[in-house]
C-alpha cells in the first residue's frame, strides 16, 4: 500500500479532557469479625516498637533510627497504606525497599507516639448496612486508623543485614580491581547539610550528622570520602576509600561540581583487613547508613567467536545517501569499516583499545543482511558513531583511576556531544556488570543510564548478559516439558546489570534458524533471562545472537578488527539487531520522533516465535524474550490494507486523561447481531517520574491504557487482556498479581485480544489514565506517552484501513502517515 497503515492522530490533544475521578475505596478492615486477633496484632506491633526503642537508646551515635514497615500482601494497594493516620507527620516515610516495604524515620519521642496511636485503634469491628445489587448486606466499616493498623504485617528495625551483603575479605578482593577505584559506595537515608547549617537542625538531627562525620574521621589516616551522587530522586551516595597513606582523613560530604576532586593521583588502597573491618563495622552501626555496596565492574558481554580466515569485501558507504545511525559504546571500532564510521569520540589510545567486540557489533549493523540473510532483515548500511570509552584489561587506570563512576560521566559527555554533532539517537550498549539483577534492587549503573537517556533524549539498547560458561544451560530440547525442567534446574542465569534499566530496552538472545541440531528461535543456552526486578518485564525484546557451543558453528556472522569473517554468539550480538531496527525507524520517519514512540513501534510489532507459543512454556516466555522479536522497520512501516494502527503521542497532566471515541470498522461489525470481530493490540509506552529512594516502588505514576466497548446500560467494558495473562487469572484483581501479569507500574504495557463476536455495539473508547502513588504529584509538564492501537482482520481479507480512515475523517479526526507527520506537529 502507498500509505503507511500507521497513522498519527494529529489532534490527539482534543481528546485530553478533565477527569472527574471517583474518591478512593472504602477503608478495609483486615480483621473484620476477628477482634481478638486484632487485639493481639496491636500488642505485637507495640512490642516491636518497644524493641526498636531499646535499640535507639543503646545506639552510641544517635537516637534517630529507621524502621521497615512491612505490609500485608492484601494491603499493597495505594488505598491501604498506613500513612494517613499511623505514621503521617509523626514518623515520615523516607523511602521503600522490597514490594510492600516502606521505610520510616523514628526517634525516641515518635516511637512512643506511633505506639500510642496504634493502641487508639478501636478493638471491636464496626458494621454498617450496604446495598449490593438488590440485597442489603452487612459490611465492615472501620475507622481509618483501624484499617491502617490492620494493614501492617510487622515493624522491624533496619539492621546491618539490610545494609551489606559481603565480608571485609570479599570487599578487599573486589576493590583490588582497578575498575572499582578501590571505593565503597555508601548510600544514606538523608543528605547531610553543610556543617555551617547545622544550627538550624534539631539536636537529634545535628547529632546524627555530626556522629557520622566524626565516625568516619575516627577510622584514621588514609580515609577519603566524597559525595558522588546528590539528587532528590535517589539516596545520597558517598565514595569511601581506604588508602595506604599517613594523610589525615579527607571528608567532603557536600557536593562538588568539579570533575577533578583531588589534585594528586590517588594512592593505592590499603589491604589491611582490620582497617576495612573497622570501617564496615562503623557503617553497619550508624543509623544514617542505608546501604553499602561495592562498585560496578563493567565488562563486554563475554561472547564466543571463531575467525573463518576469509576477508569480507565491505561495500563503502555512498556519500550521497543518508543512513540510519547507531552509537556503539565499547572499546573501539576498527577502521576496517572505513567511511561507515561517521564519528569517533577518541578517548582511548590505540594501545588501550580492544576492537574485535565493537567491530563485530558494528559489522552486523553495516553488512548484517549480506552475511546473515535470514537473520538480519534490515537493509544493509548504517553509520557508526564510535564511543571508544571502555579501555582493555589493564588500561583502566590510564583513564578512570580512583573514580568508580567516572566511566558513566564520560559516557554522558560523549552521548550529549555526539548526539548534538551527528543527531544519533540510538546507542548500542553490549556491556554488563559482573552481577545479576536482584528482585529487590535497582543498580547504580541502571540509574545512571536512565538519567543519561532522559537528559539526552536517546535510547540505550542493552544486552541482557551471558551466563558464566559453567552455568550455561543444556540446548533447548524439542519437548517443552524437558525445556521447563532445564529452566527450573538452571542457576545464575538472571539478567545482568544494567539490563534492568527502565528508561531503556534490554535484549536477550535466541538461536538462529537453519542450524543443524539447534531449535530455531529458542532461547540460546548462554542467554541470561528474567524476571528482573519486581515490576515490568525484562528483558524487553530478543533477537538472534547465535547458538552456543555447537559443533556446527554459531550461525551468526560478522567481521573482526582485521576485516575477516567471524562466526560468533552472545547477547552482545543480539543487541545490535534491535539497535539497527530502532535506528532505521527513526531514520525512516521525518523529523524528531519521541523516545516513547520509537520504543512503542518496536515493542508493538514484536512477535513471539512459535517454539515459545506452546501452552506449557507460554506463561514464562515473557521472562525469556520479553515482548518478542521485533519486525524489521520496513515491515513495521509498510503493512497492508487489512489493518490500521493509530498513534497517540501526547502528555497526561494532573486531573486529566485521554478519552478517544470511535466506531469499530464497518467491515468487522455485524450490525444485525451487534457484534464486533477482528483483532486489537494496544501498546502504551510512557516516561513516568522515578524516585529510586522507593526501592521496588521507584516508578511513581502508573500510566494505563484501556480499550472499552459500550454496553446496553451505557457503561463501557474493557475488552483487552495483558499480553501474557495466565489462563487461570482469578487473582488478577490483587495488586501483586496486577504487577506480575498486567504490567501495573511498568512504563511499557501491551494488551491484545481476538474478538470472535463481542457486543452489543460498534461504539468504543480508547482511554489513557493514570494512578499516582501515595503522596505523589504528577510533574507540572505532564508525563509523555505514546499509545499505539492496531485493529486488524486476522483473516487478511477485509479493508480495515480504508473503513477506519474514512470513519475517523468523517468525525473530524485528523490523521496522517507517520512517516511525514513530524512536518505538521511537534510531537510524534
């Protein structure tokens, strides 16, 4: 078809309207009819608070402490949080940890006040009569206080076991790697102000900060402490280093703008285990410390490759032709790629580069189709922007000595400068931290990539990571039950940091087609997999990365730094296929395309391979390959007459929602029966505010999409299911299940359904709504989102595009081909 089936709705702002929301739900009584249990529950909580008070009194640093308030599983929803009556201003919430775990600040006085508040909750169930349908029922009617007290499972002190997961000897071994800068990264609950402002503090707060400063100084000579992260959206972070030095302690707890913090080159770290143990013991004991972590060690995703010894004849770039552009963050790209390299950052000296990895990645994007016809479906040709910022082993100190996060500062500078110079928007990041993602944590590198992506308006495509060779799984078998057994018995294969980054996309690897004894498009035996952290879906996408150890080769070809053809495998090599597709989409659409739209287009048109559609593995497929393998850009943008995709790119503001009324395509509607047929798929990608102090609840606003059909009573009924909804979904209404299966709180959501006759009308609504967490306000500039709605005929025969387009234009909806829409409107 001459016109793309993807149509931008130009006047989407016309459908953003005031949203008159219903008030919150009624208070829930978690102990309705079980008053004796509630009395025991109150006693348990006050006893726990009494224990916390004893610890406060005994602490030699401060009587301020922090506690973990753990909620009942049935109280995870926003409406049940104990922050209105129990804690409120008495004990402020200062963050959160795992799902349903909030952190509060307590002192001796507030501990008593919270305990007293809990005891005030009524001990007898209050009842009221309520009309439910045609019947009158007796339901519990608790006070807000009783409801909140009942929502709490327990109140626990925040202890050393919450702060660190390593020993002093383990830390010395880790910090001996030059990449770490030899520093501990210390997260605090609160940002200490400059000492000259301490007179404004309460005596308790003044003592909290002074005792922390003094305690660091008491560790002795050679201690150096600096503020490295200072943001109101993340916990304050210090780097603390123990050097072989007689210099007095150097402590700077206020932020500095200077990139050069110290005039002298840092000394070597001390290997004195007693000194390290003394520092860690102090950090364990001091209440201001939230967490102590070891710095990230970043590596290329370990990939296998075999040179075939054959030179590849590379076609040079046509100087009169424009091509997609991808930034390659790596250890350098070889000059054998010639004029395909548009720009180099130029940080690394030639002797400090290891170019094979970056060259293989770049070769796939430049000539992947010529080398892998059935795998790399994008047309050959891609301009490479070489971000050579990862020194080879042994050269780290030449560039980043003593600064554990300086690599990311360099990355930020390179991305901002190269984007301004070349316009590149997509950056291939086939690098990982030598640590697996945990369900209750979000790594510092992921946070930093989030911040760079949002600031620079770019997208990082991140490899999911490869398992250690000893942890590789058996090859995917032909029998699905056997596949499940292999997955169940595998260890140490969850995605590696920073693949959990929620402002960006991560990619796992699947097997190539046409390789003997290998199941095509099954998860590669070396590829790390999800689930990642508690919310959303990771990895996001998958692509062919080559088969693992296999006598018949890996089945994925590119070139090395000498220009020879190489056969390789790794999630590093699956990632550039996705990078190329997203860059090609950006290149094919005129003007500036939002990050949300680019990600949505790739996600929306991804498909699950047949091998993972089997009912036995379907429910876990999302943890293996995310939303699937993306279609190539031409398939996305060309399409056919049997479908239409509407794109809504806008912002959601406080007190507003998008509500778009439309009629189902006439060719898919039976007017006699009042039934609609066909298939619908809805993808919503948003950029909600993040606050990393809140652990697993760091996404602060949920942007939700609904496709609803009008019923006989005038109400609208939602008709789509989440993409990976289990067949047995009786618990889907509960918060934890919505997070696990309905993408609640995830910035990326996909829903779909095939309709075999749903009624009773052809009147539908697409609605985009929001839910903010307790105490959270929407940003004044709104939350950007892109929603893609595709309606299609599964049989491929009905003129859906023309029917829908004519219907919308008759209603005054302004739509235009996505490839040229940016000429007309500022946001696509």
